[in-house]
């Protein structure tokens, strides 16, 4: 990747940078959109999309209550766009459905409410995949009401690899899509926002306003281009390793809150008598430390089989220690049990 980046042009992206323009053209092509815009982060990409779609308040953005644009973007929807968010909890505990959206969307002209202008989905969300047929149903209905669709596709690459669905098909139902280059793909910095030529032209102006106009972006863009070609195919191995980890956790008796559909597992070790703080400390003290942040385990292209085996070995050891100290493994209801596997439980 370094060698590839060293061959990039050295222009100024505020005025037009050749290597960055080449990356934008490529991302636009593979997503089936007219144009793309390279930005520093996924948060900026999402917020630029919303700001570009939203013309004149009052208005609202409808999204999953767990969505990144709501929970992890510092209130940007309200700050940048003056929009309120309509938060919807999936009735199936997994993904939003058309029925969920129809129940919560605001389409009338009642002056007490901010009408919904954008429906934003996230795929993957907490590592889980929205069925494409549901995405299409939602998109067709939302567009029939004259509203816009945005996709936070930070990890859409995982969906494409796991389902075998072309990226263009995954992006077709949306007016705009944000795609992260620095998560699953392993590029050092950056995301791309895609949409129509007119939309991206407007978003480029907002990017400058937001402070996202950068100078010599070519090294970042070239690294991302390398990642698209060389790292994207590796995601299939990441998913296989995630399932190996999930199987190992279940064998030990750890409760699975959300299974390994792609690269994430949400888990609860309390069924073997272990709490998160204790596990984090023990994992950090290993000869080759493993960084754990709580209930979410995320695997990526640099996660080794050895790291997975080390974590499972540690949990197995801790489970035996707890048993020796008198702890009786429990199930989801607190009853004595063996192995636990709960599929539908929502991660917190």
C-alpha cells in the first residue's frame, strides 16, 4: 500500500487532484452512481449527505434507533442540518421493515410535526445485514412518497462479500450512499459519498464549508484504491474467522447476543461467571495483548487465527477458574445450563 501511494500524483484536492479524482470515478462506477466525493470520515460523509438532501426546515430524518447517524455522530443531524430524528425500533429485533417505517414516518402537513424528508438505513448495522428485498420494498415506497433514501454503507463491502450481491445492486435503491474506506477495507483514512452529479457538486461545497476540503489527498486516495483491489477480497476470510470465534464462544458456554453475520459478534460472558471488566483486564495482560472494548467483538483483515484462539483459550481458562470457585454456568433465564445461544437478543 505504501509503495502504491508513493506513485500517486501530488495535486490539491480543493482545486482538483488527479489520483483522488480517479478514485472518485472508480467508486462512482462500481456503485452505479454518477459521481463520488472523497471525504475524511464516514461521519462527515453521512452528515454531508443529509445536509445536501435537506433544503428547508422543518424536516425530520427517520432511522433505526441504533443508527450511527443518531448515536455516534455527536448530534450532527441537528447541528448541521437543523433536523430532528425519528428513531424506530425494529419490530423483529433485527432490521427495519417497510411496516416499521410506514408506522413512524411523518408525511402529512400537520403543523405540529416535522415532515420526514429522508429515510436513512444502515447496512451492515452492528454487523447484521438488512435483506435486500426489504431494502427495495422500503425504497420503492419511500420514493413513491417523494422522499429521499440515504444509506450509511460504511460496511457495505461486507454485505457484498457475504451475500454475493454486486455493489451496484446494493446501492441502487438509494439516492446517496456513504462508503467507508478505512474500516473493513483497511485504508488509513477516508470515506466516499456517492450520488448524482448535481448532488455531489452541492455536497462538495458543503464539504468545504464543513472544513473537509483537503490539500494533497493523493496518498490517502491511492491507499484506498489499493485497499479496494487487494483488501476487499479478504473480507470473506474475516467472516469465516468470525464464525469460528462464535462457534468457540458457544462451545465454552458464552451467550451470543448477536451472531456473526459478517465481522461482528456481540456476546455476554456472565453465563460462565465472567464480567467484561475482568475479561478486558485479562486479555490486555496476555503476552500478546488482545484489545476488547466490551460486548462487541470486531474482526478485520489483520485479525489472526492465533488471536482468536488466544481469546478462546483465555475464556476457557476463566470459565474453569469460575467453576473451580463454585460458579454454576447459567442460561439466559439464570437457570443452570450448558452451552447458550440466543439469536434474537438485541445488543445494547
